[in-house]
C-alpha cells in the first residue's frame, strides 16, 4: 500500500485553513518506532505531523464524544473498523452527522505496539499483523465524506466463530472455571470500556457512586458483574472492532464473549452486523414488537 500521509496532510491543512473543521484527529509518529498515537490538531501548520503507518491502529472515534456538546466540527480519519464504530456513535445519536467530516482510509492491516515490544522486534517488518486485523471483515470505511487510497480486500478467512465454538464445547463447570480464571485477572482499569464506541453513555453506571454498582475493591464477583453487564450493554451494538481486547493489559479474551453474543443474535434474529449501515432499522434487542413472545417474563 502506498503511503497516504502526504494526501492526508494536504487535505487536513485545507480543511483547517478554510475553516471547514475546528480540529483534526489523526495519528502521529510517537517517540518509538512502534508507536503511532492519536494526534489532535487545530492549526494548519501542525498537519505535517499526521501519519498513517503500520502502527496507526488506535480507533479515534471515541474521542468525538469528548466534544459532543461543543458545537465544533471535527475532521477525523477512519479505517474500516473505526468507521463501524463511528456509525455506532451516530446511530446512538451521541453526535450529529454534520459535526464530523469523515476521511476514510482503506486499511490492509495494522500492527500492535505491545506485540512489537514483547516480540523483541527491531523494525516493523518483523512484527506480525495485529490479531484483530487478521479477523477484519470491513477493511474499507463504510462511511466517509472523502476517501484517500484504493479499496482493499478483506483478509478474514475461516470460521468467524471458531473461538466461540471452543468454549461451547466445554461443560458448564469447565466454562465457569475458564471465565472465572479470566475475570479474576481483571484490574478493572476500564480501558476496555473507554475505547468502546458502543460504551458511549454520557454517564456510565460504573462511574456513579450513588448507588454504587461496583465495589472499589477488586474481586471476582464484581469483576464478573462488570464484564457481563458490559457485554449485555453492547449486545446487538458491538461492531467487532476488537479494540476492547487489544487494549486489555491482562490479555482477557473479551471478544470471545462478544462473539458468542453476536452468534446467538444471528441464530435468534437472522444474520446481523452492527455499524455497517447508518440508516438501518434499529438492531435486534434495540426494538420490539407487541407480538414478541414473553416466555422469560
Ligand atoms: S481492559 Fe482488561 S483489565 Fe482493564 S477493565 Fe477491561 S478487562 Fe479488565
Ligand atoms: S465491545 Fe469491544 S469489539 Fe465491541 S464495539 Fe466495544 S470495543 Fe469494539
């Protein structure tokens, strides 16, 4: 893939100079070769800092929530997976479509900085593609005002639910042992929530102190409340961006539960992918009919 950084800088500069946007969110080169953290700029002379290299893996769309009431317009760069997160935020009416200028970037896969660090690699070519990119279904942005670069083919091959089936094959006791061993590692740092485009509530139930839902102490039962609540909150709304699992410092397989829920929804309501079409009808679990069965009541 050719380097689109030049075109990105030129466009961002024009948008800021013309006053079409108040700020731009993209990526810049970090201090180390395997870091390309988010970049926030408001002045045209800063646009030369923008890059789109192997490590521009962070989704930037949740940063739109920080300015949701400001009345300002943001220019934002999105890869395919990020664009589905943006659709999620727009469908949830957390920001207005006209408050964002979307610059799409087809993406042939990114690399994980933590994997670069732990592998002892000394350059990008030695680092394998990030796990979430190996499972990518939408490498091309599903929403944009302008796109830079040529469309690329999706990489994902094989069974999307293979990891779910591994868990399903376990007995109930084995499942309990598996998940409790995973959730007991959780630090409750909330990084997985903070990066999630489906976790876009103005006030999160886990942050309030009256009533307090989660104890301050870290223990297994409260960790399970956190994970199960979050998984059900995102049910039918998870866009499979994989950011929650990627940022978890404890390596908890968060996507395994997310995908289990997606698989169940597909089985119960028919094939469904969240965050793919902006004008689609509400997702399963996001609407109801008066004739819906109520056996669970
Ligand atoms: S990012 Fe990992 S450690 Fe932090 S709250 Fe989420 S699951 Fe727990
Ligand atoms: S739950 Fe994870 S995969 Fe789903 S939208 Fe949130 S961050 Fe993305």
